[in-house]
C-alpha cells in the first residue's frame, strides 16, 4: 500500500469549505490539481475526475463516490485494473479546530498487487498537486469568509480602510 497525504489549516467554517469542495462545477476556476469532477456529490454516484499534475498532461478517470458525510468527509474510489491488482481511494476530510476554523486533509491511498510500482516521482508530483490545491482552497475559503464577514452597508477598500454608509435624510 502507498499513501500520499497533505493537510492545511483554513480560517473558515467547515460548512463553507464543504460547499467549495462539493461545488464540482467550479473546480476549473480555482483548483490547480483537480481540474474537473463531473457528477453529483452523492453516495454511490459515478464521477469523472480530471487531475492535472505540474508538467504533465491532464488525466481523466472514472470513479465511484464511496463515502459522503456532510460536512466532514468525501471519498471516491477508482479501480485501475482488475480487482486486487491496483486501485486508489482519494479522500477529503475536514476537521474542526478548537480555536475556530478547520484543518483540511487530503489523502490518496493506493492498494493492490501493483501498488509497489508507484514511483517516488509520481508520489512527489501528487504531493505537489495536493499542496497546490490545498493552498488554493485555503485562499478561496478565507476570501469568501472575509467577504461574508463585512458589515452590511460599509465598503472596504483594498488598502483596508472601511467607510461607513452616508446617512440618508
């Protein structure tokens, strides 16, 4: 068995991070690693997942969503060859932090007779992809959280000055 994992702390609620992760249609706009997921986030559904590792061609594969526990965990499994020879499970997990925010964990686990053939180069490319995606997710979630926290009726400029609304007579 081979496993690659990466985690990142995000200053946003689990519900927001979950909403971003399950909005598959938006992946192409923000996700540098998982460029697309076609399908609906529901247990047992078929998915078409497209990965883009840096310096490599995009690869699409059919998978099955095997586990969904809103707003905490999402998994899909891909069988590459005959059962027992080679399969992978990709997992997203959101862990609430005591001080607020969440820790996002991303893991891929490769199993089967041919799992040992996965080279260090593939593992390194996957690790880089995980880090790129995790940082993009953090940036997107924290930006959306900051926007939702702005008081109504005030305007915040890019240099940080907040201007209260003008009184209406």
